[in-house]
């Protein structure tokens, strides 16, 4: 049984994946580490493995969730006195 071949996409397709961004924006994002570097460079052009981008997106989502501030406790006054809720 053969293994499925990896799917590589170019800079323009990466830009489309992230909301129609310009290819220059993709270059800047790689430089500032918003995106990982290309997995392959062929004739001076970068190509990303779709699985690499998927993994990168999952990790950024996890990192963003971990950086959110914790739920704040709110005090509500009831007939019995103050009650803490989350």
C-alpha cells in the first residue's frame, strides 16, 4: 500500500488560506515568525506542506487560549448576603 503524497502549496495559496493576504504579507509573516518557513524551496520559491500549516494553526489556537485571562469572580448581593460566582 502506498503512502499518500504530501500536498504542498505556494505563497499565493497560503495567502488565500489566510483571508486573501498578499504574497508580500506572507513573506513578512515568515520573517516575523507568524508563519513557519516553507518546507521546500524549489527554484527560489517556497512551498508549504498543508499538514505543517494545519499543525501551526492548531498550536497558535492553543497558545492563544492559554494566554487569555482567567475567569473573574463576580460578587452578587443576594438576600442572604454576598455570593461569589465565576
